[in-house]
C-alpha cells in the first residue's frame, strides 16, 4: 500500500523530475490540471503532492492553499509529512522559506539505490530523510565510476561523496575518486554519513580508523584497579556518587542538542517492578555505589549490580540483584584525562548515548562486527554525593 499520492499534470515530464527514496512508497497519478479539483482530492487523501516544472506543491489540511517547495528537499518534506505539518517552525528545523519556496538549508545526500530493495527503506526513517535518489535495476549496473559521473551533474546535493545501497549494504564513495570507498557497519551508517556530509571526517579517515581498531588489542583486567572521584580521591564502598556525562561527549552527534547549561547524568528508571534500566538525563543523576568481589569492581545501584543485557546486537544497561556472569559484566577503565570509560568485559567496545529528546538519552553498547563509533568515546565524571551531617 502506498503512503503518498503524487499528482502529475500533463505539462510536467516526470522523467525530468529529480527522484527521491520515498518514490518507492508513492503512487503517481497523471491528471488533467484544467479539471483537477484540489479541494476534493484534499478531502479524499488529507494530504498529497502536486508536481510542477520548477517546484512541487504540498497540500495538507493545515495548508489547503498549498505550499511551494524545492525539489531537492522533496524526500525530507515527504518524510516529515508522516508526522504532521513539515512547515511548522521549531527550533533547529532545517526547513526555511526563501522567496516563497520552502527548502532545506542543508544539501541532500545522493543515494544510488538498487530498485528491488527500495521499498525496504521505511517512510519515516530519519537516517535517510535529507536525500535525493537515483535507482538502478540490475547488479551489473552497479558501477561506482559511472555513478560518480552522474553525481557530478547534480548541483544541488553534497558534492564530495555519494551513497550506494543494495540490500543491507551501504557504501560511501568519493565522487572525485571512486576507488576510495568505505562500507560502514549498518549500526553506524547514520553517524558516518552525517559526519561525512558535514565534513567532520573523510572516507579515508574512516578507513584508517577501522584499520586502527583492527590492530587495537582488547582490554585486560587491572588487578590493582581502584575507583576514584573527579578529584582523584579514592572512594570507599560505603560512599555513593553520580556519573556525570563528560561534556566533550555530545551523545548522538547527528542531532546535537540545543540544550546547554545543565549537566547530563546517568539516571536509572524502573520500567516494571524490579526491572531497572540506565539512561541519560539532564540535570539529575542516580546515586551509584561500587563493590569489589574477588578483585573485580562492580558498579552498584540500590543494592543491585549494574550489568548489560544479553541482546544479540545491542546491549542495554540494567540492574541485577545477583553478581553478573562474565558475559554480562561491565569493565571500568580510566581515560588519559582521568575520566571513566565503561565497556563490555574483555572487549574493545564502549558506551554510546543516543539522545532521543533534549533531556533523555538511550545508553547502550552496540554489538557488531566492528564495535566502534567514529566519535569520541563516551566518558563519565564521578561526582560524590554529598551527605548531610
């Protein structure tokens, strides 16, 4: 079932219109513009798009008169239609009106997509919203050199790289040198593409970072480990502390928060009775402790042990009433700056936080082939909880 209805008047040649990923979820209907009843169609569909030669027009119940939009932003606008009014202004919105045309302030990323897999991309997938697309029909047509020549003719998109997608594989390709290409792990596709688009990294940097990771040994237990606070003073097992998220770590870099001033902490929430999970919180944190058992330092909360879940791909943090097994154990490390890093026991993984809202973030460790995100490792500052005498 199609998600979007797009009307094509006779004076518009559809082949001349820039494609987008959500075309795979759309029904295109040829119309006679002279007899086309906009109000009747809006009553029927609640929302639809009308193509014109130089722009397209979005019709919503909030905008029955229609809103003129730039073709380079069609995928972004259509994806936001899933949630409501794309033109409702809010802090950080990428859409702005310029000379009567709504457009995204950031250039889209060009995707070359294997057409048989196109419908697998969800209409509300924010990771591919600001994009334009070209489709290819056979595996034999997948040619990075030819794709690069096509990319050079696109003057409205990100110019220095493009993305090739077939099945679950994504390749980022240098437009000027297609032999330089990189396949990010599916879990870090969004982060990698976002950083490339904003020129915070290069494809070559991604390749070198992965090679560096492959050479990096896994972590080893330190039998002399002792837990210290942010001032370097040793902690005792009867003391409690908060885990402040180190300010240089920005959580999900794809959606940097506009909230400033308040510190971010690790909080614990009881989703169901006796089932606790950790998440990021602005301005307030849970009181943690620690316990040393057989030379191993365990984080504790409310009498339980902080450990990881046993999900196959993405492990979250939870609190167990019993000492966790080695597979669920958390390892604590000190970074060079003295802050704390948490990882899966015996592995070179580290913690990440995806900020769902300004004041809430999901904290997790991703289990994948190359468990590393191309950002600074998330670090924590141990801040003692002051007790009143």
